[in-house]
């Protein structure tokens, strides 16, 4: 399985984090990032991957209203129609969120003393199709954990991965505890799969953090 960022290139300075690159792809107004990308091939490839993954939506086309009868043009009731239509549209858009539980988080952050902010993301391999920030799983899916963090004061950052099935409370530790060096899109060695048909929470205990960084997965 491939990593979300190249490992054969070294960053020319402090790597730009994956969340900052995603924000820059939406609003490229940060001169510091722009200057860094001009000289750093590693971070530039990460940014190009994010930019290539964006989907441009087609613009909406306004449809002219049909001609109305003269009495309708003079009626005050017609001014209420757009207001009522907006209220109905808002209810339709909000109803799925009100009727269903919140979606799992695709990425989570944890702050570690002496290191800074660490972003944790799941990458899913489904029959060769790679999905970053995965929030769902099926039988046969394989997952890897990807971390993005600034260069740490120490050479290696210890990490342990824990998977909990929320319905049964069963806890597995599919990957051996290991140590990694901070960087942009660092893949934790090893991959794992999920069993069962209920939500799972994948947590990474990193360094001396008092709380883990967790991502939830829902069955599809």
C-alpha cells in the first residue's frame, strides 16, 4: 500500500502539515506555504496530491420563472412564497443531520509536549482503491495509520495502536508498538483489518500524551 506522501524525498525545512496543505489548497493565501512549496519537492508532491483530489462542482443554472397572471403579480401573498420555500429547503437539508447520528471523524489531532500538534488519519485499501481519511469499512478492507507532525525534539516518537469494537467493547492491538520520526504523512508500519458489523474506534497512543488520537469507522 502506498503512503499519502513520498518518502524518497527529504523536506528542505520544517514540513508543512497535511491539514495546513488542505487549507491552502482551498484558499491559497499563505505566502509562507507558497514560498516553501517553491523549494521543497516533498511538500510540493503532497500539495499536488491534495489539489488533484479536489472535485469542482458545476455552477448552478438559474431558471427563469414562468409568466404569472396579473392578479398574482399584484398579490402580496406571492412575496411569502420565497420565504416559505427557503424554510422548506433548510428543513430538508437539516433533517438527515437531525435524524441520524453524527458521522465519524476522518482525522483527529492531539497535542504532545515538546513535539506539537500531531494529526492522525486512516488510509483504506479496498481492492486496490486507496481512500484517505476513511470513515467506513467493509469485510476485506485493509487500513494503515498515517501521522503528520512537526520535527520532534527527539529522534523517535513511540506509538501504539488500539482498536475497540464499540458494541462489544472488545479491544485488539493489531500492530506492535513502534517508534517513528515526525514528518509529513508518515505511515505507521503494518496494516490491519476490521471484523464485525458495528462501529470501531481506532486510537493511537503517541509519546507521552495523556489521551490518544482516535478515529471512528462505521460499517458500510
